[in-house]
């Protein structure tokens, strides 16, 4: 909390005042910080506080106090001394006099020596100090002590006889180079401090996983000079949390290793890449044309000024080419091996099974009172449009897996197109639409739910289409499509508040066509049960089915190993294990309903950042996107029934539109974010569609125990 306050105070001095509280909150509510200090109870937050305070005091020319604080921090944990290059940068930049430097050194040494006196049991205090430092330094003579550092590439707990000197040499060389190149630039004391701590963690030996914590505070402050550093901060926060998880389970659960060695090396390479990107971003060859202050200089409620400020929109021709590429990619990834597995899996034993009964005119498809056949169940708990769609697919392509899945796949591709159209329309910017639809096409949960015989793709497609039509003032058509959405899944009802809010955000006029929403959706809903009436069921049966549906969903208290509370969905805590195919000793085939971590986590960051931007600039259109995202999943938090990650699906389009807006707003983040997202898509693709893969690759997917 003290470090959070320091960040608040420093940021207020260096930038727009409101960013002080924002950055402070980003630090305080960082799960990695919370996990180390509050949950595990480690002392690294003391190192973070005293080292940061020492640099802050030095920047204020309070040299004696800075030396004292640095000495105290070093007495607590010698790692605090790694912040010295940040202070050395200030000495060079502010041209401290020789006497001031000497006084700084003497003050620090005196406090450091006096800190040992109460514990001295020898006649020679200096001998005692050297002995204690030697014992501390020699306690873990290994290259990496479970730390995701450079030496972890060669496995943990390896003797560091040679690597100790190599690591020290690399660290000193890198720090000296950075100091020399940046010595004439102003206001980079926290950047230098972060680089120094990072280099020390990644290349020195005998490092624990916890030693990454003190890096986060100066790294966050470094983003004031260059906002792209926020990407680096987010990256290290994620890998640090993963490193903590690995070490925690290793030490508390009989040396259990929760990550495959391939995943560990992936995290280490990510850390090294983030350091390289961080260092490169500080030099003149990479010019970042915006600062935090720029967020507050734009004219309010003028989308065009924002577009001009951040570059021109792409041409219609280029947008069409890019969109066709995205749609082609979406078609291929959704159609490939769609016929596998050939048997019904997960909830297909309800939805696709009942669609087959509808195909053959079996009245049991509509009757809740019949006992279920073994391994299957009659699906009357949702309206019938999705089952009718699967029936249509089987009429055209045959009663097989491809037939009962193809319509969902087509609607899944259609949803990619709708994300583009909605984003482009809301922000009057084609590039936002392209970025949003591209990110959306790379998400795993969206992919999986478009390849299975369930009703979620129908809900998603028809809800998005009804919103698009409403935004275009095609209210009658919107009401028709909204009726199809409700007739697919009742949760489409959350589309109504979106209509209501958009009326005011886009300053629409009251029209007589609004009345169509009172009549048409009800008519469409009743009409969707037409086949039920044809099979001899009465209006009373129809009413009773609706009651049974309501009672089922409001009283569902069943247990399932893959349920998850709604508030965990944005963090991607618990995926759903859908299918396990034939296995051998070396190969497995599994399907998980699971999001792309980059889409989920950067998307959540984008939602939070978009909230601050929309509040400050009173950007109602951006606020509309945030509201649409929230309305589809926040009500689930209060739901009494069991829930699954796929209930988060309707929020994802708006999550990706917010992501597209942020990428458009900060264009230097486009390449790294898209690269990471695409690589993770390729990596997880077999995990999402059930390809037969080596067992070692399958093990690498379970980054956290809850992902298994």
C-alpha cells in the first residue's frame, strides 16, 4: 500500500494528476502484487517500497534521505541495491558535485554499518558484515531458483560455478550501455531503475521467482514517459503470476510441477523478449507520438478529431480486402475437420439429438415428461430455433456430425462480419472494425462454440444482427431478428437494454416502428414452435413448456466439475472440458471450450482503459460498447443456477470492439498484440478442435491447475 501511495505521488508530479490514482490502482490491484505480499506473505514488497522511495528522494535532491532509505532497504534485502543505476542516472543528469556524491555514499554506508551492530557477536564489525553478506549470497548457489530467468532455460537448481560470473558480466554490460545511451535524456530515472532491476533478475544467478516484484513499480512509472511500456508491465505481471504459481505449488505440494518444461521456456523467452522490447522502445529510432497527457487534449464528443489525431482511416478498398481475408480465415478455421468427432459430445447429446427427433417428426422432441434414453436427453429447456437450424443442416448435408454443426459454423463466420459492421458504424472508422473483427476471429471460445451442435452461435449472431439493424434505424427488421434471438435462447433479452441505451447515445427519434418490438418478437417466438403444433400438441402444451423451462433454469442446482462463477469469466479461470477422443500412449485428442488468453486478458485491460477514456472525454459511443459488454454477463453474477464459461460468449464481441478501439488509439501496440494473439491461436488450435496431438503438447496447455 505504501508503494501504491508512492506511485500516486510520483505520477501526480510527473503527469496529469488523475493518472496518479489510476496507476496506483493498477499496481495495488495487480494480482501478482497481491499474491506475493498479502497471500503468500513474502517480504519483497518492502524491497519495492524502499528502493522506489530512494529514487524518488534522489529525484527531489534529498540526497541524505535517499542514501538512508537505500541503506535500510539493502539491510532488509540486498536486492534493493540493484536500484542504484536509477540513482546514478540522476547523479549524471543533475550533475551532482563531488562533495554531494561523497556525502551520499558516506551517509548510506554509516546507516548500513549501524544496522549490523545490534547483531554483531564478534570484535570486528566489518568482518561480521562480510561474513553475513557471504552467507546470504552463498545460500542458493544455483543458476535459477525456480525463477523464469535466462538461467531457467537450462533447468532450475543447476550449480552456478561459471554462470555466476557470466550473468554478472552480462548484467553490468547491459546496464552500462543503457546508462550511456540514455544519460542525456531527462525524466528517465524510473525507466533506468526498471531496466536495472530487470537485467539483474533475468541474468544474475541465484534469483528466486519473488525477486521480480520490485520491478513492477518503477516499470509502471516508466510508462509515464512512454505509454507502450504498459504492454511490458502487463506482460511481466502475467509471467510473474505464473512464476509465483509454479513455485507455490512446487514448495507446498510435494514438488508438484504445474507447467510443462516447454511452457516454462515459453515464459522465459517471453520475459527476455519483453526486456528487449522495453530497452529498444527507449531509443530515438522508435518514436512514440503520444503521452498520457494526450488522452486529455482531445476535443470532447468529436470522433473525427480522434481519427485525425491518430492517423487516417484506411480506404474502403483496403478494408474490403482485409475483411475478406479475415472472413476466409474464419471459414477455414471453423470448417476444418468439422465432422470430427463423428459422435455427439457434450451438450450435443441434448441439442443435436433432439434436432434429429425434429427431423423425423418425433413428438418426444417437445415433451418434458418422457424418460430420457440412456446417454441422451430430450432438449426442451430452450426455445427451438437452434434445433431447427441443426435440422436444416441435416436435411441438406445428411444426418451426420457435419450436418448438425455446419449452420453454427456459418453463423460463427457471420458474427465476425457483424463485429466489423458494428464497430465501423459506431466509431465511423473502418480500421476499428477491421481490428475488432480480426481479434474476434482469433478467440478460442468463439471458435469452439461455432463448431458444436448447441444454441449459443444462434444467440450471438441474431443478437448482434438485431443491434446492427437497430443502429441503422431498420427497426422492423431488427424486431424480427430479435425474435429469432429470443427463440434461440432466453438470455437474448439482455439485448433490449442495449436498444434502450443506443436510442439516447445515438440521439435517435421516437418512431412508430418501435412498436414492432412489442408484437413481432412474440409472433416469431410462437411461430418457432410451429412444428410442435403440427405434431399434435396444443396451446396448453406450449404454455406448459414455457413454465417448465422457467422452473428448470431458476431451480437448476446440479453440480458439474467445470462450472464457474460469472465474475471469473473475464480472467479465464475455468474452461470447459468438452470431449476426450481415443488415446494412445503418445497421442490424445481433446476439446476444451476455452478463450484465447491474449483476447481475454488484453480485452479486459482494454475495457478498463476504455472506461477511463470514455469517462474523461465523455465519449458516449465508447461507453455504449462498455455497457453492451457488461449487460451480457454482469446479470449472471446474481443467477441462482450453475454457470459455464460459454455464457460469457455474447460479451466477447464488445470486448473485442473495445480492444479494436484501444489498438486504434495506440497504434504502436497493434503489431505486438496481434503477433501474440495469432501465435496463441495457432498454439491452442488443436486444443480447441480436438486434433490428435502428442501427449506432451497436450500437457503444455494447462498453464494453471484450474485449466485442466
